[in-house]
């Protein structure tokens, strides 16, 4: 239908007769002359309707309104040098229309397509097809396409095979609730939507595929949080005959390349990829995905207070807890009482009982807890933290997990408040050696990563005696405080895999019923293998500088897991349910 797009014409095209199609972006009707900005995916071109140059077109042009879809035939005219529009790529020319056809009219849209920031997200999601017409959203979708294409090309050049795995499967337990799909043919039986293609990609290694990847859709029926969606996309990989270092190398290279290509404005912190074990990351930064764009770090003061008479510390330390302290140099003046109580609320969200602090102003130490501490304790603390005039330090004393985690969140809040984050820098690195098991809130035990993760050889001896001491060959790729990707070296020994199921409290019968396929496959020759999965939505969110992943997904669910455009989830007709042997208890 068209000879050119709305983004393609330049000065050199002067005099050409062209046909463009698109949406009316803006219209200025001066009676005599009508101007429109015509928009398509590629750009915007100014069209002039002049009765002298095309009387039919000019007449119809009076009817045009925003977002009408039209076809315009006309001639390219170079604009005089003093009339160039520097804001448009096509700003050196305009089209004098000779013919105009209106394909489709548009009602007034519920929000302006031209607006930069729209606040009503519900309205945007309801009319997502209009929202996607906006420049920012369009550019996010294009970036998403380009990043995925870049990944495909990168992996293809390294001999990976892209292999699809099924969506209707049997559960692959990775710790989240699964979406289930009733089977019509087998009443009372269900498929499960994959949380990830975990078991299938391992079976591809058993199949000898050697290097697999997939842009994989995953489904997790979890309560929604800021950057979560019930369905999301992973770049999923699995490789045979590789070590943890191999996986780390390939994926660091891929991330480096992506950042160089898509965010050349960002410099990589210290021009290197950091590596921390899980223990180091928690001990020093209070997070398994620490944001290292800023330097705040903890010290462990547990030993100083072993025999303290200050009850708030003594109790936690006696029962095996820790005392972590974070000094913020030169910031004593910057925290008002209100600021400190806000930080305390942050700590409390993460289960801390409070947030103690000590500051030093005009040579005086200030703190509500000072009177409970001995001189020796205070002195040792000042020495440990190298405390100076104008400094402030915050404490967390609790179980290891609560103390580190709550102070870790305080660390982030302090960085935000003091503007310590340099947005032009990107910190990337790996956190490794996660524990094998963790305890759920209900006291049950679950695999930290998933049950297919291999224990570290040197920790195998504790597997029957001190299970929480066992660490795994696992690794997360971390960027600016986000987990971008995570994976592990897998168990490839049948007996060890069966043992892990057993440790997780899965009976032999259950293991056979739920994982029989893996255990059977593992009796036919299994290459040592390892893999990883990237949270693609989150990566693209960061690359596009967006605050949440909905901004980089064409048709996302809202924060309550609803598709407000389609109206899903929705009720089903009774006879459809009957066919599936489902009855709904409406009481
Ligand atoms: N399947 C894992 C996940 O979704 C990633 C992996 O271990 O490869 O987190």
C-alpha cells in the first residue's frame, strides 16, 4: 500500500512522489492549509494539505482527527533551510498531499498518545493497544526484540540449539505454587504449566543435545509483588560437560556484550565482574543480591558483645544470633530523628525488633543505647568501625538471617536517602555457594534453589549430620541489586538425586510417582551438566530504565494478576466445566 514509511524520507528524496500510511498524530487546521503529523512505527512525517496542490485531499483533510488511520499520496518537498524541524528525523522535508483515503476513524482516545507520563495504569492496561502506540512503550518493545535477537545470535554463534519444551507438563517443583490445567480426556487429572523448563532441559542433556537454550515462558501462581507477573519470560540454558566457571564466563560475556550494545552510556563498576559467596554477600552487605554501586559495608560486632549486660543484644547473641553494624561516614548530620525512625520501620518490615544507632557530633557520642553499654564495648566498637567525628552507625542484632537481611534493606534505604547511587554506573557480579536447604515459615524444609542442584563435594560429609551446613554449586548473576539470572551445576548421579528427594521428605513412592522420569533417565548415562536462567523481563526493564516489568511486556497482567484488557480470569460456561468434570461450589 505504501512506498515509504513515516520515518524514512530525507532531503535527497525531494521531488519524489510517494504514498505513506499511518495514524494521524497531530492536526493543525488553518482553514486554508491543513497540516498533520503522520505517524507509523518508524517515525513521523509532516503532511501539508494545500487546496492548490490537491483539492480532493484538502477537502477530506478537514475531517481528520487524532488517530484516524489514513493513506496519503503526495510529493516530497524539501523545506527551506530556515524552516527545518530539528525534532523530527524527517524534519528536512514535508509531503504535499494530492490524495487522501481514510481507512478508519477513531473516537477520542481515553488518554493522549503523545503524553510522556501517564499516571492511570489501569486505563493504560485496559487499552494496551493504544498505550503501545506511545513512543516510550513502542521503543521498549523494540528494545525487547533486539535484546532477544542479540541473545539468539550470541548463543547460535556458540553452537547452542534453541529447543522448545512443552507448556502442558507434569509439575516441576521449584518452590512456587503451580498453575494447573484440567484434562478433559482424563477426568480428575491435570497438567501443570511449567515454573521453568528445568527437568525438560536436563532431560535434553541426557538426550545428548549438549548446549540448549530457549526463550521460555514460565508460570508461577504467587502473590503479586512489584516486579512479578504470573507469567514471565526466561532466557533458559543448559550445557553438558561444563564447570561452574564455564557457565559464569559465557554468561558474564553475554551480559557485558548486551550492556555495551544497549547501554553504552553505563560504565561497569571497576570494569570488572565481582564474585562473592552467599556467606560473604550476606555478612558484608546483608543481601544475596547486593547493590555494589555504593560502598556501605557491615562489620560483625558479635564477639564484642558476647558478655554484654545489654539485654536487647545479649538475648539474641546467647541463642546463636549475630550483631551487625554498618557505619555511614560523615552522615550524622544528615539523619533527623524522623529519618532514623523511617529507617527503623524499614528494618521492622524485615522482622528486626528495632534499629539502634550511635552518632558522633561535636566530639560527643549520641545514642539512646549508650547508657546500657560498657566503656570497653563502646571503645571496641569505635575501633572496629574506625568511627570518626560526624559518623553514624546502625546496628542489627538478631538471628543471622534477620540481622543481615534487615540491615541490608536499611543499607539500600540509606543509599537512596543520601543519593549514594551513581546512575551512570552499573555493578555486575556473581553470588555463589548458596545453602542447599532452607526452612519454610511452617517449619518444613525446602531446596534453596531447586532439588536438582548439586551439593558441594566438600560438604557432602555433612549431608546426614548437619544438613544446613551443606552448600551447593549454585550461582546468581546480580546487577544493581537485582538478581538477573540464577542457576546451578546439577546432580547427575541417580543415587544422589534419590537421596535429595528423600532428604526433602519425599517418600520413595512419591519420588517414583513425581520424578520417576528423571530417576529412570538418570539410569541411562547422564553427562555432567549445569545451567542457568535469566529473568528476561527484569533485564529489559533495567536496560530500558523502567521502574517495573509491566513496562516492557506487551500485554502484562495488572498487580492483582488480572488481564484487565481481556477480562481474565473469567467465569466459564457450566457445560464447559461439566465437560472437565469440574463443579464449582458457589457457597
Ligand atoms: N530453573 C531455574 C529457575 O527458574 C534456573 C536454573 O536452575 O537453570 O530459577
